[in-house]
C-alpha cells in the first residue's frame, strides 16, 4: 500500500466568544462538529455563525477533505496462490476513493479514522481472497479479468468512504515468472528439435545407405580376393609367397619366415623319427611286426604329421634300426625271476635310443626295463568364503599366485590335479579338478554368509570318488587324495558334522578317503580344526594374537609353497609328503 492519506484537514475547539465573522472554509472541505458525548453534525459542510457558536453544545470542529484520491497498491503481504499451491501471482490495484457526501463526512469523523487506506486495503484483501486458486500460474490474464469484474461496482463503507474505479493488473511473481520462462524455453527447444529431426533423420538414413554400399563393395572385394588366392593359402609356402607379394619391401621378413618354417619341419621330422623308431623297436621285440615292414609303416605313420607342418609328407628313409639281441620274431622277453610285472593301470615308458653322430654305426644298447609313470596327486582346496573381505582378498591373491606358479611349471602340473571349492552355507565348486596350465581359468572366491562343515564333507565324498575313477581310467597311478581345509569361523551346525567327516575319511567306508590338512584362524575353534585333520601333524592353528587378514596371508603362501613343492618332489620321483606349518601357526594339538 502507498503512503498514508489524512482526510482530516484540521481539528480545533469551537470558540465561545467569537468576535467578527466566522472563519470561512475551502470549497473541498466540509465542516463537521462534534459534542463532548460524541454526537456529530454537518450543516451541509458550512461553519456555524458566531451567535450559534456561543450557545452551541458542540465542542470540536473538524474540517474533512471531500476530494477524490487516486492510489495504487501492491498486494505483497497477501499474495494470491495459484492452483498448484506453489506459485503465486503479483497483484497491483489502481483505485479511487473519497468521502461519500455530507453524511459520509459525519460517518468518517464518527469512526475516528484519519487514514482511509487500511480500510480499503482490508476490503481488497478480503475481496480477492482465494481467487488465485481457480487459475493456473500461466493464466494470469484470466485471474486479472476475474478480479476486474469483482472491482467493477463502487463500494460504500460504513466509515463514510466510497471506493470506485478499481483497475487490477496481475502477473506471476519473480519465481513463477522464471518457472514459466523455463517452460517456454523448453517448449521452444522441443519445437525446434522436432523441426530439426526430419533433416537429421534423413542424414542418418543416407549415411547408413552409403555405409551399406561400402560394406557390400568390401565383401565383394574380399570374396574376389579369396577366390583368387584359394590355392595360395592351402600350404605354408603359399602363405609366405602371398606375404612377399603384399609386402614387397619386406623380403628379409619373408626369408626369415621361410627359414623358421624349414627349421620347424626339420625338428618335427626328427621328433617323429625318434618316436617311430622307439615304437617300432618295441613292436619288433614283442614280435608284432617283421623287420622288412619297418620302413613302410614308418612312412605311413609319419607322413600325416609331415603334411600337417606344411611339407609334402615325405621323410628321408632310415636304415633298419639296430635292435637288441632278441630277433623281431622272437616272443616278448619275460621279466627276470623275482621281478613283479607292472600292474594294470600303468603305461610303461620306453626310452628311445640316443640319436647322435655315431647312430647306426653298430648295434645299439638294449633298451632298459619299462618305467612306471610318475604317480598322480589329486589335491583339493576347500576355502571358507564366509570370511571378511580382507581375508578373502588375501586368499584370492594366494590362489592367483598358485595358478601362476603351476602354469610356469609344466613338469609339476603333469603329476598334479587341482580342484578348488568355496565353503559357506553351501559348498560350490570354483575349479573342477584339472591339470593347471596357462589355459586353465583362475578360481574366483565369492563372499557368502553361513558356514557348514557338513555340506563341505558331503560334497567332497562323491566328488573325490568320481575324480579318482576318471584319472585311473586315463591310465595314471593315483595317490591318496589331499584336502587342504581352510576355516576362519565355527560351523553353524555345532559338532553335527563329525559323522559326515567320518564317512569321508574312513577308508573302510570310502575307498577314495583323502588325507585332510586343516588350517584354522580368526574365530575358528581349535578342537574342531584338530578333529578335521586326519593326523595330528596335519592340523594347524594361528596364534591367538594374530589378526585374521595376516593369518589368511600366511595360509595363502603356505598353499602355494606346499602344493608346488609336493609336485616338484613327485616329478623328480619322490612320493614322500611333508609339511611345514605356515608362519605364525602351530599344531592344533599343541594349542588345546
């Protein structure tokens, strides 16, 4: 609302002993008299004569401004809220008011007011209350029209005032205006994007058509090239010739490839000759072939290999191999008295004659007795997956290191088979029993809840039996399996797992019963770890003060060193098995 307006021009006491004429008033002022008891009278706005004043009961004289006033008000303290209940309208009202005649002048003096604006403001607020809720914030013109209709008729107040000529202007407030501008801008972008979509879509379609034509041309060119070079790629020599044609500046590279090809052919031929010679000697000793058939059979067996390496399959002929004193047609020699024949399940390895400068100069030394293949060890790692993330990370790094060490030692992996199981509420295979090599996937541990020893032992028993049968059927001698059992907590079933453990490790119940090496740390129970181990020297517990992550790190290093070391001893012909406790561990039996 604007600055206050005072309609009482002056307020003076009525004189009793006036001398001379009474003070005249200005044309726009009306004189109003009031008694001491509050009675008010206006003699058509004229002042009383001196004689009337002397005996008058009126005590106060008021001069009331009868002019019309124009004012403008902004309803800032009482904003009109829009239909959504969030945004508000900014309402400005231009209005006119005046004292409503002689009677209005009396009423105004009687009301005791001086500033009429609060009365007008209260009326406008009451008149406009709730009107904004009928309109959305974007429909300010609709609200403006509605408010102008409310202000169209003059309004007379009991205070003697008359309000007329109201004109309302409505617009969104600053916050709402920013919101509407954002909507308008979004609509403008949408309209522009819709207009640009058509040419953009056309450009994409045209680009796809061009790429399709280029792809078809490339396919056709590739097909023509493949047809033209169909006979070139069938041999290694053809591939080298094609490389020289397509890379005419790299003649040295083509000659190097040719040299490497010749070396590979020669090495393959030499290896096949050695293998064939050894095989033929054994067959001749056992009377399976005649001496005159050796050359013909050697050519048939090794020709396929020669062609696979890029050659023509023809190998240089060898003279008749010098055999032992036994003639090819003699029956096979029996082992000396007192020597036990090789049992079933062994494949004797025949040592081939040494090929050197003097080979063929005379009869070679007789071959030695058949050699048993190195025994095969089946090793299972059962890892507790209910451990904290830090412990699992240490054990995972240990499995990665073990995988890397076995992949780099093919002589060790030939005598080892490794399987990994994750133990929690259930037991899951993370790596099926396999000969670990560069192509074997690394087992990944998965953190899970719960811990059941029974589930682990129930899973191991049929799994180990099946794996032993499969490995034996491959002709290998299988040693008693080993199970590394890593646990960091007490099992959920208490001691109910003992019967399943007995079914697994009792040789009377299970012919493939394994040895179990138990490692406990963290919240694992010492008595349980000792009971899981199949021998007292196979159970180990971490020191009480050692934290679980450090103990897991020691277990990971122990697994790597123990498994790889055992495989190295087996590969060298030693089948003995020994254990050194992990760092910071001691025998569980001593910890009880």
